[in-house]
C-alpha cells in the first residue's frame, strides 16, 4: 500500500468515526436530603452513538451544580449501526442552590439530510420546594430509541411518552436555535410536533429519503398557579411558566417506499397482550412486559427498546417477546419509562412498528386503598383488559395494592378498573 493510499484510508476511517452521534434524552428525580440539608438528585440519561465506546459528558454551565458521580451501562445495540447507553448521574446539591443547567455538546451527528452537524442538548433544573407537593419538582419522564424508521410513502404518528410524576401538564416543541438549545435546530419540514407530544410524519418524495436529526424540548407546566420557595423567598409559578426543560434527540430514518402502509402487512402490528401506549405499571418486584406483533409479508426479527440498562429481553417465539426488569432498592419511588418497537425485515428492507411506551412505577412500601366495596368478577380474556391506558389525572387515582393476586381477575376498587396479571406483580389501570 502506497503512502497516498494509506493517507486516504485513514481520512476515510476518521471521517466515518466522526459522524457517530444519534441522540440523547435526560430526566431527573430529586430523592431526598442528606444530614447536612443537601439534596440528592438522580439524573437518568441516554447517549446514542455508532459505537458503545463513543461517549460524551454532561457539563455544568451554571456557577454550581453540586458534586456528581456517574455510572454508564449499555442499554441496547443494533447490528453495529448504533449503541445506546444509560448514564445514572447522582448529584449532591447544596440547599442554597435553586437552579442550574446541564449541557451536552460536541460533534458530529451521523450524516443528516437537514444538515445538522454539531450536537447540543440542555436540561434546566429548578430545585425549589413546591407547596402543592411539599417536594422539589420532578421532570417529565420519557425516553426514546436512537433510531426510528418510517417508509417515505407512509404517513405516521409517533406518540412520545410524556408522563409527569407531579401531575403537571407536559408540552413538547422543537428546539430553538436563538435560545441556544441546539446547533442548529433545523426541524425537518415534513415533521410537525404538537404540544401534546405527537410527532406527525407526512409522506415525502424519494429525494427526501435519508437520515434526519430530530431535536425536541419537553417541558412541564403547573395546571394552576403554585407557590415555590427556597429559604424565606416565595415565588408564584403560573400555568404559562415551565418548571423544567429536558431534551429529546433522536435520528429519523426515512426509508424506501413500502408496498403497503397498512399495519400488519409489512409494518409490524402490535397484538394483545402488548400494553397500550402510555400504560402505567406498578410493581414491588420484577415486572414482565409481553410484546406480540405480526407482519404477514415480512419476517418479525427483533424487539428493540430504550429503558433502564438492566432490562432483560427474551425472544419467546416468532413475534413474541418479553421485557423483564427488576428494579433496585435505590429506585424506590421512581417512575421509569420503557419504549419499544418491533422490527420486521423483507430482503434488505427494515420496517418498524409504531412506537409504544409504558411507565413502570416502583414502590417497595405497601400501597393501601381507601375503604370501599370491592367486586371481583371472573376473568375473561387478556385481550379485553390488559392494555388499559393510564389516565394522567393522578389526583383522581386512588392508591392500589401492590401485592400479587393469586389468580387473574378484574376488580373494581374505588372507581378504578384494574387488570391483575396472574403470576406477575404489575397492574394496569385507569380511572372509570
């Protein structure tokens, strides 16, 4: 090999390694105070790169963000195309600190059609105590896969998970370049995001096929004016004022046209007992999530997910999978998001199902219901009850016993419909 050829090879290698970023997302949960009054805050974030060895760090851009410890673990990999890792960052923050901001920036994104090169993501944290909850604010809880695929000739909606532990109203929007939220933000023209966090894709021409950087912001707003305080200072927060801001970054792959846009033909279609999008699952031990899908003209090959790094994935049979997660004691009181898609293939084409997400609420203490008449009915079929969506109006939801029932059944307790899955300590419910 000549010197010239060697230099060209090295340049190509370095160029391919430079374009390696697929996205990120970050959430946070205040956990409690130490003996000296400092607040412990746990941040869960995802870093998505081409390789599991690529990495970047979140930096404090405020005067003081406390002291930190960080642990990184692999969540999911996809055939050397991408790797997502979860970072668990614990910060001990002085009681004198009310606000701070964390930032992730660097380069380069994977090659994108909307010409985004450098990456940037910002998280805004407000740790003042809310008088309505008597605790510091918790951010919305969400996650996202590094890559979502859609055929260029199909319209599709992506319903992003937007769960708020405090019961606040969650809204989504595109990042703002002028506000220094991304570099640049450059939203794709064929994508629109609603305040309710539904991303709508409109079909495009063949020239628009390729990869796109999607850069969103998620914020939580109180449903009515609340008071927050730090030391002796009190401030009113109105429903127009965001309490926190977290970033959502991922890559949208616009693929070749598909012969049929109907779900269940080439694009995988979810089947019962797959949980409904937005379902909330309570657990005090291990939770098992069954996912089933079909595609008559393509082969269901894999389930891909984003969630806690210690979720274990099992392939049960063709088109059937189980996600199993056992939370640690340190995660008591947390609400953890898990999102997933099923991928089918036909020749070299890859097809994704819709995006589905659930919230897993881990509680070690017994959850006690208020006294009320209880009616237990014979079980019918999981298909009719196992995918009840979660109501965001948490103020109306009574607490539900977290133990495991000895048999499957449907119960009505204090106006709440509950499906208890036999042999699994989790519960689907909604207000009725």
